[in-house]
């Protein structure tokens, strides 16, 4: 059972499809991410991607040759390093503030 | 004994603690606990003050343990915590519940994201006896709690403690033809010193005849030695300043407002303090403007500069009220 929440409560867990961000829901009840508060950080354990099971399946055969010329130009050969990976997420979002770690904060 | 917890970077937490301690120690022993890099300068200026200085460069865990040890050894009858209810590193969270003392929080402005993520409203309600808001606009996050009381701003000097103008002229090394100067207060963090140095250079470039002084713990590289002053507290010098350039931290904003001297404020980003908000609020009530680029700050300072000096201030120091409130709470 979910304990009573204080007025103005907002969820501070991280959620997201590709990149983590603050959840900000006002109640965990019925939340598909933390499952009624049962999971501390849904992003850490997130694996289903809301049913987008093939979200990372964009190899050559998937795009039938259209995608890479559009991104890199017709004369640029395909380079696998151009693909997004999970690690790129960290570069595309502002990292969470790390409160209570800097003893000279103000 | 009252123990005042004043951990945190820069001058601000310690200066506010000193404001309170100076008044409180008249009637009881008071100790101030700090990890400010400027603690030794302030301790030298206030030799009667009992200050425990922690190493500002120490690892967080060592500082947490040192804080807990000082509290255990001191066994204060009253613990006054500046700004951070759980301690700046969360180290007070496990201590406050077991501590047999009156617990008072000084509620300077706090980042609302931190207030929410750390559950500070509930924490403060459960662990503190009294919350003091040192000036309007600071208590936006916890100001509505039933244990909160607001005072006027706390200042390190009361109006009758300010030095006379001739002494200030001498500290500032003003020439006989200058009654006032542009005073650049290079407080804040060391990596912000260059910005203040750039303001000094821009003022000199725009008007080489305007007297400008930089007060700081360390001289900005571009500042001429004869224009650099190492002095604390800077508010002593405002009697010979027709305009002040500084950050938008608690102390400088409140000190300038108390003196009625215009402030050209550069709001610096801080993890917990919303300087931009304070600067905007100050601008609505006092002669304060915001400048981000050094050139803009220099132009604004020169626009405000007059060769006249501010009138002697008649402010009420909220630290006196704060001590009275804590003492009254303890006697009830």
C-alpha cells in the first residue's frame, strides 16, 4: 500500500524512453515506471522501452539505403560509430544535480 | 553553549553566522563551525570569536565525520544551522534526532528542487524547533511552516558599529580630492576573481579619472596593487562608496540595501542559492541593477558614480532580534 503523500509531492525518480529525466508525477499510484513505488529508479532497470522492441534495429537492411545518405551526405561512407548508443543519452541530457556532495556549495 | 553550523563555500554562510554570534556571545558562549576558505581572515578580524575551522579542501566524508565529532564534543544546548537543514553533506540527518538541544534553522534561500528531492519540509518539521528567515524574500520554501519567524536582514555590523568616514578613507587610500569611489567587492569563489578584474579594467578604460577600489581576499591579476584592498567586512567601507559592484549573494545585497548604496550585481550560479532571483527582488526595492558582462557592469557603475557619499545608515540589525527570539524560545 502506498503511504500518504505530503501536499505538493512530486516523484523524484528518473524515467524516460531514451534519456533519463525527472518523473514529476504527483503520485506513484498506477505509475507504469515505478509500479506503485516498488522500483527505486525505473530508468536503471528499464528494459521494455514501452513496447518499442525494435527501437535500436536500424541497420542497413532496415533503412534500405535511404537513411545514411540523408544523414551523412551521398559521398560519406557509412561508419558504425555514427550510430547512437545508450551511452549517448548521458551527453544529451543535463545530468542530475548532485546535492549534498559538494561541501563547498552555497 | 550555542553552536552555529556555518558550512558552505565563500564568505556568506560564515558572515551570517558571525553576525549572529557577535550579538549572541554577549550573554553566552558561542562557537562557530565553518569550512570556509576565508575563515582565517574573518577569525583574525574577530579575535573574540570562537571559530572551529575545517579544511575546505577535505574530502566530503572526512568533513561529515569532523562535523559530527565537533557536535558530539561541543554538546551544545542550542544548535543553529545555517541554510542546510540536513547539513551541506547530509551529515546532520542522523544527528539531529538524537541531539538534546534546541535546534534552529536559518533559512536563507534554497533551490526548490533540492527542497523537494530531499524532503526538507518534512525533515525540518520533524527535526527543528524554530526556523528563522533572515530578511524578506529568503524564506520562500519553508517560510510558511508554523515554526518559522522572519526578521529583518542580519548584518555583521549594526549601524552604531560602523567605522567613521575618515578611517574608511584611510583604508581605501582615497586621495584628498575624492570623497567616494566605485567599490568592486570581489567576493564569491576564487574562479570568479577574473570577472571582477575585468570590471576593474573596463572602468579604468572607460574613465581613468574615476576612483575605483577592489576589495577581496586575493588581488585580481589585472588590478593595480594600489587599488587593491584586503579587508573584511566590506560593509565597513560602503560609507565611502557611491556604488558597489558585486555578486548577488545574501550579504552584499542586504548590506547595500542597509546602506542605501546602489549595487551593480552579477548573479552567480550556485547549487542552492538563487542569486538571480535575489538580484531581481533587490532591484524592485532598492537601487540595484543586474549586469552579466564585465563591460556592462563597468558602464552601469560609472552611470551610478557620483562624488557624493551615502548618508549614515539607520538600519535595524535583524541578528539582534534573532538572538532574542532564540533566547525567548529556550526560556519558554
